[in-house]
């Protein structure tokens, strides 16, 4: 119930203005930007400590291997373009327009299939030119399907919540299932070790990293806020871990005359090569039930957004 109330409140907190002028169409293309890269089964001892720390975790036991998902999707609660804090006149464009139901397929981003989604926001007030230096995303979940190494066929994986999978993408999460060496799951188990300060004692607390704010920064980093105050690093005033990223190409939107139609075309890319890392866990023995499955270090740096206005 608390989760449902949170979602409803987020959908209605950020509202648009009375429509004036012409029509705006927004399209978002989602694609993979994968690289031809594979990790060795053991760390390269010739690397410096700093290099190892940047590519691997050191708190989960020895690195075993990495996996590139066969299928990768995202589902978003909120997508917004904004010039917040940049101008006295605040221009906000909600791609979902706060009218989409939670089960609407336009909330899905199918990166594996290079999907394109079109939005026609109804409540847009473009009174003058605006430099949209924020692209703000609240992610409900990331979803992946992948094949495990054969050694895990009969192994129960302790730290992955694989206790039931939704048969559709209509909800706010997907759960997970293991079928021999094949896994279908949302991101709960893979991101909890990154953001949950008491992991693994509390394996399945809802992880952080759901808020991604692109733009108005010259670097990519994780910001923590416990005060729900709107700042340049927390422009939507959300509580918890916030991913700030400079991997965004802002655009200037101009006033749209009556009767004209303008378009914002966006591309969101995600590099899922070796996204999932496997470590040997507390016993430091590979292919046992306490092995740790976790998203790669700084996985949020794999996401980028590019926008163009026509």
C-alpha cells in the first residue's frame, strides 16, 4: 500500500500548464551500446590496485565471471525535461504527461529490440525559448534475462530474490525465476548490494538508484539526500540515492506558434556488456549458494541520453 501511495503521489506532484501554441511530439529510442569486451575469470594481477577497484568490487570475494544479458528492458515511472533553476520561468515537459496508467506500454524501454516510443504531451506551455538542461528519470525497474554458467544449474542462489515472476510488465516490479541455468529477473537482487547499507542482512530491501538525473553537472556520481529538498543535484526533491550524470546532450526548445508541430527526438543508450558480475561470496568458493550477483561497478555510467529538437 505504501508503495502504491508513493507512485500515485509522484504521478501527480509534477503537473503541466495550460496548453498554448502549437503541438509537441516527443520520441524516445532505446538501444544497446554494447562493446566487444569480456572479463577474464580471474582478476589480472598486473593491474594496479586503483584499476582493479574501478573494474571490480573487492568486498564480495574473488571475481568469478561476468554476464551480458540476452534481453534487457526498463520501465519508467517518470520522464521529464526541465530548465529548473536556470530561468525564472520554469519550463517542464513531462513525456508521460501524468495521464498514463502504470500498465501503459509506453512506460517500457526495450533496449534489446531498439524500441521507439512516441509521446504527445497535452499540457505543454512553451512561452519562450528554454534550454532544457535536465533530463530526469525515475526508474521502476530494470529487467534482464540471461544464461548462467552450467555450474549453477542445481545451485540455489541465496542472495537473489527468485521467488516468483510476473507474467507481464504491468506492475511496478517483476520479481524473478531461475529455470535451471536461465534467469529472468528485475534489478532488486543485482542493485541491492550496491545501495543497501545493511546488505546482506536485509537482502531484499528496495534498492536505491531509481532516480537518474542527467545534465547540469560535469561529472557522473551518486548523490544521497535524506531531506527531500530540491537542489541542483536533486531537482525533483526525492529522498535516497540519486544518480547524477553528465552523459546527456541538452537541447533548446523554442516557442511553438499556433498551428505548428515541433519534435523532440531522444535516444537513450545502455551498455549491458558484462553488466552482471559474479563473485565468490563469504566462503570465497566459486559456484556455491552464497555467490554474489551484482551489477558492475558504476553501472549508471553505462547510460547516456541524446536529444535533438526540430
